């Protein structure tokens, strides 16, 4: 798992097509926070609780207000503002950069960027970009399939049939996200999203056949680039000495990047249609998310029946 991530400001400027007004030479500048700061209070001279470790966004409101500040006060504020170790200052809406902004950015070697996008649009783009680049990630050996809208991560020992199960799920109308290696990213809304490494995208490895391209064979409707992982299915060889849940009342979870995901253990043996069982598991998961749990309903009916029989016997 990647615990420390950062984004090079040069990459950010290039990826988001920001105009570079000033960039210090021969220095690597990074941003490590996915949050942004609108320095309206700082341009008014208030620096307590200043979040200087974030990318700074100045829009029309702050810029036009600051234009009315007298020259001496502007110099004091800009000198103090740029003395903080800010990753970059972005001025939006195509506003013309005043010479004093450029002067103090150069004095303290701070990155100064400009964009024609309005403040709302660049803020939205920055938040999405930084979240994708900075959020915690991990890579897990397994197969990720979109089954009836439910993201199912299939895990298990080698040779248990994960890829073959995924292939049958695709043939049944479901969609492949990743085979063999699943790159997982945590989102701020307490979800984990899985994707495929670029080199393995749309590919399945089937022993005895080799590598197949699912998109070429089954069409674009059979693949998906990313999917929120909703549940984990672990395939294991059937063990007659082991107890397997028959009612669905026992809850098991697997933690991925700090998020608990419901986990099912499905025993595999000849004659069992594993892909069909996974489809039913996905539909049952969705039904429970809508408020109906067949196992609990059955258990409650059973308890009511036992209580009624006990009362009748009395």
C-alpha cells in the first residue's frame, strides 16, 4: 500500500492545462494535500489558521477586493503571504496577473499559475485530480467483475478457477473490470474503487487457451474501466470437514484500505455452478441493501413458529 503520495506541480499544471506565470527553476515542488484553500482572509491580512500546505485558489471576488487595497498594505500582505511555503497559487477566470503578485512569487520562489477557467470549474477539476492522485491505493491478486451492478472482487488460491468463473460471468452478460491484478483506490466517501493495470486491461488469462481479449471477443458491453467494490467472494476447494454457512446469518468481512466489505466464502467442487452462485450472491446483496434479508426473515419466521408451538403445547 502507498502511504505517502505526492503530486509534482509541473505534472498538475500540464495535466490540467494551466498557464505557468512563474515556476522556480531547478526545484521540485510537490503538493501532498487533496484539499484547496481560498485565501480571501489572508488577502485581507488575517493569517491565523492559514492552510498554507494546500493549493491556493484566487478568483474574481478576492482579486477585485485586493485591487482596492492601498499599495503599502498590498506589499505587506503579499510579502507575508508568499513567505509561507505554499505549493502553488492559481488565479482563475483569465484575470491579468498584477506585477506585484509576480514580484513576490519570484522573491520567495513560489509557483504562480493562471487559468481561463472560472473558479468553480477549476476547483472541481483540481479536487477530482488530486483525489485520484493522492488517495490511498493498494494492489490485490484477484478478479473484479461488475455483476448486475454490484462490484464483486473474486479472490482465492491459484488454480481455483477465478478467471474461468469471470469468463462465464461475462458470457452471462456481466462485465469484466480486472483480471489477475486489481488496483484499488480509496475514495473520500468511504468507498474503494477497483481498476485494471493498463497492460492487463480487458484481458483474461485462461489456462489451456492463454490470453484472451474480452473487449474484442464480446464487445464493449462486456468490459468496464472501473467499479466500486461492494463485496468480496473467496473461492476455496471444498473441505468436507469444514462448516459452511447454510442460512446466511453469519457475517464475515474483509478490510481493504480501512473499509469493511462483506465477504462470502464459496466452496468449489465439480458440479457446482460457481458463476451462477456469484450472480445470486450479488442479487441477494443488492436486495439486502434495499432492506430485505431473506435469512433474517426465515429466522424470524422460524422463531415465531417455535414460540407458537410452545404456546400451543402449554
